[in-house]
């Protein structure tokens, strides 16, 4: 008896040769859709599983531009790999790894509390789609540049993504013609539309059908202005401060917290940001506890010997005292002593698992590569953000009528809040086709999953009770939302 892909094959003593040949044929059929390069990336045994999966999975490197090599983990659909749609997942930061989503959000595995063993995720997106997770830019996770140069920007990363994706389809030609969807989270909400626009402008990729962005960076000004409303309506700032903000920052029905025109407005905004950023609220899910308790002041030397800092909603306010302090703090300390964290999020299980030498070997990671970390502070600090507003990109994509677009938000996220992303979609100037309504999912019974409104080829949806990592907080509802989108079913 022997195992392959989670299945047992028995050598019958009378039909041994025939059974063995059938098994070899089965293996050949499973691998016939990949090139010789990809066959070397096949994960034959993944540590931590009691039973290896019935679906194929691959881990290796795709070449970006220049000297950049982007690590990927590709999991085939558990239903029909050659027919189900293809999802490309891009996490944001910038500077944070897609492997966190793979192992803690929407991938086929979850890590047990020992950091060693795995369980299967029954709400994995590869239940209905093939999913390719890419770590980018170079320097993030296991991705690297052979010359050590990791300074980059939005346009350069887009070129890396395009080159990597084109190479992926040469490795896996059977997936080239199936419907392709690009999905980004956080700053991945910049990566995904820019990659779609690059494909639209002309590439060898012709299968792109749509993009979805979750809790996305869409418009810095919209997200910043809406954050004040979000904080007020969620009870994070009080009535007195809200009245001051209205008095000093608003004229008629229009408020501008993003570019204060008076010292009084700027002071009020900074007081509001204190509550959002400095009192221990989990910005990724304001109703969830802060993992590890209240965080030490930014700039404190942790017991691991590193100075830790984090991205936060206040990063949208370039003028704020918080951003000025962060710039001073980063300038003061050596990059080798800085670590970029996800505030209030426990990433230790993913970090422990991916730094297990047996796991790294299974994923075909060279032992000389540095330890995996969820975010890279050096990449973040050397990254140039070029698109503070994505409106022009969305309009250009929508005008072709070739792509479907979904903007979705967990409604408890302060990092990229649902109100700001809704304002962004509304401001695209599209004709509303389906008015605001609830959408449903089935758990043990039919439940309201959130709310949705639809325009021509564009939809905005909320996931009720979810934060920034919507598929981790509400896995059933988010899987339903994404499967409806990529399978072209009504929400």
C-alpha cells in the first residue's frame, strides 16, 4: 500500500503490476497540466498534517523584473481544477506577506495552537477556486532580490506582478484559459487594480474577468475623512470632541479632516487620532481584544531586541503628530533593529510554522534565506506610494465593460473603514442598479451576512461583524461572498 495526494493505493498480489501502472497513470494525469519547472515545485509532503491533501499544491519562485524573485504558494481547487476559476491573492502593507492569508485567513489550512500541526479549513477558498498566493514586493516573506535591492514603488511592483503571473501560466498552461480574478486586501487594494490595468493595456494574459478588493486602500482622503465619522458612530470619540470637529473642520455639509485649514481643526483631529491609535484599540477589528494586551509605547525596545512599530489608520494623515513622530522614530533607529507588526494581531503561529526547517524544506525554500516574518519594515520604509486615489484606475477598468469589480469591507475595520470605501465607490459616478439591501449566507440557518449595493459591473458589500481580515473573522460569510463573485452568482 502507498499514498499519493491523500489517497491510498493497494498492490493486489494478482494485479500488482496493473494496479501500479494505473497509479503511475494517475500521477501522470495529475501532473500533465504543469511544466517541468512547476513539477519541481510540487509539495509532496506538508508537515503538520495527519493526512496529506487530495488536491495538488505547489511552492516555489516566479521571476519578477530584474533580479526580483517572488515566492508563491499555489493550491488547486478541491472541486474541479481545470474548470473552476483562478484567484490571485495579494496582501498589502506595503511590506506584508500573503502567507498570513494562506495560513490564517482563507487558505486550505489553519495552524493549531502548538504552531506545529495543521487542521483543514472547511471554508477555504480553494473549495471553489484555484488560489495563487504571491509574496511581494521582493524582500517580503520568502521573496527576495538577488542583488539585495528592495527599494520599489507601485509601478515597479505592478511590473513584477505581471512578469510573475505570465511566468506562472507558462509553468501551469492548463490554467491559462480559465476565468482569472485578482483579489487584494489592504494595500493589496492598490496592487490588484493596477495589475488589472496593466493586463488591460496589453499582455499575454487574456483570461482576466474581474477584481475584488477587501478592506482596501482606495482613496486616502476618503478613508481619512470617513475615519472621523467611523470613530464617532462607533463610540470611540465622544460628543464634545465630535462637536469641536464639526465646528472647526466643517462648512455646511462638507467636512475636511484630511487637510485641516485651521489650527483648531488640526488639534481636534489629533485628539481624535489619539483615541483611534494610542489607547489600545485593535484597529483591525475594533470589537476584538488586542492580542497580548495593551501594546507598549511605540519605540520601546522589546525583549526580542527589536524596536517594533506598526501601520495604523493614522498613517492616512500625513500632517498628524503621529506620522511625524513615526518618521522621527524610524529615522532614529537602524533598519536592522526595526520590526513592522500587525497591531494587536497574534501572528506567532504563522511565524513559528513557516520558520520550521521541515516546513521550509517542504516549500522548497533555500536554507540560506532569512527567517520569515509577517511584515518587512525595510521594504515598507523604502516603498514609494504613488496612487493616493485609485479613482482613475477604477474608471478606466469599468469603462471597458470587460471586468467585474467588487469592493468589500468588514464593518469593524478602522484601518480601511467601510464608510470610506463606500464613499469611494459612490464617487465613481456610476448608475446604481440594485439599491442597498442585505445579503445572506447559510450556516445552521439563513443569516444576514452584510449589506450590498450594485452598479453596472461594480458592487460594494459589507461583511457584518468582520474586521480587516474579513475571511478570518467571518469565514463562512466571506467565502460565500467571494464564491458568488467569481462564479458569477447573485450576491
